[in-house]
C-alpha cells in the first residue's frame, strides 16, 4: 500500500476564501485546469510535481483522483466566469483544439514539407485566460489569507482584471511544443542557468507549454517562441529538437543549473483511462 499524495493537504473542504485573482472574500468556485473545453475531459490523478520529478517512488504514491478533470477551488464566481472564463477561456479552448488537430494531422504525415503549424488567435483573450489559470492552479491554503498587493504576482492579477500594461511592462510569455499527456502547473519556480537566476510560472498541457517570466529576465528552452499581446498567430515547431527541455523548468539539471520550488505550488495531473 502506498501513501497518499501530499496534494491532499492543499485541497480545502471549505467553499469560502479569498479569490486568487481579485482578492475578494466569499464563496469560491472550481476552476478546471486545463480548461475542460480545451481537452478531452476524463478522470485525472493529481500529485505534487516533487513526487514525480526526479523520484523513483512515483508508483508508490497514490494521487488525488478527480472524476471530472483537475479542478482548483480558488476563484470567485465572477473571476472564474468572466475574467478567466467566458470569451477568454473560449479562445483558449479554440486554440488548443485546433493545435491538437493540426499536430495529430502532422504526425500522420511523416513526409510533410514543414515541421511548423500555425493558427490565428486573439492574444489578449488567450493570455488573460492562461495567466488566470496559472494563478488559480494552486493550493487552496492561499485562499485562507488576504492577498498581498505587494506580492510579485500582483501585476499578473492586474492583467487578468483588465490592465494590459501590467503584463507588457513586467512579464514575457513563451511557448513551445509539449508532446506529453501529463499536465503541469507551477508557480514561483526559481531556476539558475549559467549564472543567471530568475523565477518562472508555467502551465503545460498537450500540445503546448506556456511559460511566464519576468520582463527581460527569462530563462526558457531554445525552441520557445515569445507571445505578445499584439500577436495574431501561434506557430509551433513539431519536432523532437531539444525535447529533453519540453517539461521545463522540471528537467534534468546539468552544469551549474539549479531549480527550487514549493511543493504545494507545483502540481501535476495525469489523465486516466475511463473505467
């Protein structure tokens, strides 16, 4: 018999708390991460990333089962339904579904003349939803205390609530091909590479990884592309190039590379086969 994942400690039984976007205290709602319309919704198993990353005991730890996908009780109804959800989440769902379709079509055509696929998008809607999901996919323990408006991620909250400049002036966004079934959501991951240190947040689910870095301070895989609010399309390179860094920042460390994270802020879910 294996032990239960410590992810259980970050799941609240109370529906009351401070919303992780607007900070208002009240009834919380469940946010699906990844968005339920962007993936095939199945039973999932949640664990902490530390329980699967660089660990040989993964199979001995029982994950937390979600019958209707991976959910987080961290957002108020307004933020969940309007700022993160609504037309913003609809754009994420549309983009991921089209990417999924084109990736599968590309894989079925081994002699395609190009390894790149592109689709049009509304970057503003897409980014608001994705950043919102990054903020929501966390431990419910954070909802027990008021938000600190001086916290490093306050500008991300401001962006989700409508301030474009909060993102443009303070953050860079990167994305790349992510070929795995495992979903990864993480906040405040410190990474050092060749003497350069920075903090990143991420949300990875097939077929694209999504990374938030501080403005001009980013550390990211070589195959990553930058996504800005003015962009009108996303382009993915569907190859095995630099695949060992597809799960960045959760990668094998070499040289002077270091990675530090908080257990309850780095969560992974694995879709399970239907019964």
